[in-house]
C-alpha cells in the first residue's frame, strides 16, 4: 500500500472504501483512431455544462484510449441499461477494448463523429474532444456533444458496493413549490 501523494491527503484506501457507497451509472467510452476502435467501461462519466454543452469522463492516464481520443479528437459515451452487465464486464477486461475495424461481438453504429456507439444502450453522447485535463493518476476527457439521444424506456445499470444494481423508484417526485427553485436532495437553500 502506498502513502498519499500529498501529505495532507487521506490514504487512498479510505477514499476507495468511501467511494464504494456512491452509486454510479455504468457507461462505455469509445473512440475510433484510423482503422482501430477503442472502448473502456467507465463509471466516472458526468454531464459537465449546458452552456456550452459538455460532458466529462475520467480514464487512467496511461490507457491507450486516452492517446487515441487525444489523437482522433472524438469520443462517444454509451450509457448502459439494466441487462447489459456483460458489456460492462467485456470492456472492463484489460486489453479487451481494442480492435481493428469493429468489435465483432458487440453491435455498434456511428452517428456524427465516427466513434462507435453501443447499440441498444440507454443513452448516448457523440462528441468532439473539447479538452484533456490532468487529474492525478487519471486524464479527464471533456467532450462537446455533436449528437445525443436517450431511449424512450429502460433503467440505467448502476454500480454500487462492488456489484451491479437496478434502480428502484422509492416515491414519485414532489411537485416543485412555486415560491422556490427546485434543489437537489440534501441541498439547503
């Protein structure tokens, strides 16, 4: 076990343990560079901005996918649905996310940029690379969506406590009070 990189930082194991309790969506990040396609399962995908529209995803900085995205200038995010656990496992396997032409065992299509989009995913974002930022042992890829769409039905695949889960709605959302702007749960105004 290594010590924290910064003397004031908590030990990385404490962060890993705490992060296990944070449920996250599961997505597949893809790109095309020349004749090769690249893919990697990620759980650190978020929408970053609406004006301009931006998404971000963090990937281990030494991953060949980071170089391929930087060189090609394009990326796609396919958010997986419940029932697509096999795709998450497929692209989480080291070395399994690189192929010539296409992935023979995973149906994909292209939309605007030419980056592969996973067929039958819940949501997808097809992006031009906006920027790459350093993020410790990761690179943060920021994309400008040129096209995006969501399936009319389906549930997102979630990852929590080291396993896959399906969300369950606990209660219908409360109607917004006209005298207050809506806030996220737990946010005080």
